[in-house]
């Protein structure tokens, strides 16, 4: 997280410096913003390559951790009920249109008994 904040702060600082320099050179309005954005982007591409790589590694690790959460949940569910393995097929609704226990059709059938 620290590398993400450092990279973002560095990009904002480069944008502010480019904005100030271009303002002193006479650019105004939309042209000022467009040139500052373009200039700071090009400069950051060269100067901040190491920080960008560190930030992308942190983000990629976070995504991998998040994606692994589903696998860990399946493993935990399998430990709770070792007789019935949890698979992706068990999580999908039936393709033939039949309702399984606890679905809306099952609940509506209980409601008509009263």
C-alpha cells in the first residue's frame, strides 16, 4: 500500500510542477491542463519506472490474494462437511428448470399448504 501512495504522490507532484512551469511559459486554460497532463505522464514514464513496477507488484499480489479467497472458502466448506465435496457444479442452479430444496419454488410450495 505504501508503494501505491508513493507512486500516486509522485505523479501528482510531477503534474503540479509541469502545471506551474507551463503556466510560467504562458499556457492557459484547457491547453495548460492538456500539456501538463501529457508532460507529467511522459516524465513519470521515464523517472518513475521503478516505483510503478513496485506498485504494480503490490496490486498484483493483492489481486492474487483476493482470487485465492474462493478456493480457501471451498476448502473450509469441505472440512466442515467431509462427506459432501463442494464443487463449482454444486453452486450452479439446475439447468432442467427443477427447483432444489430451499429455493423459491420450494418456499412457495410450503406457502400454499397453509
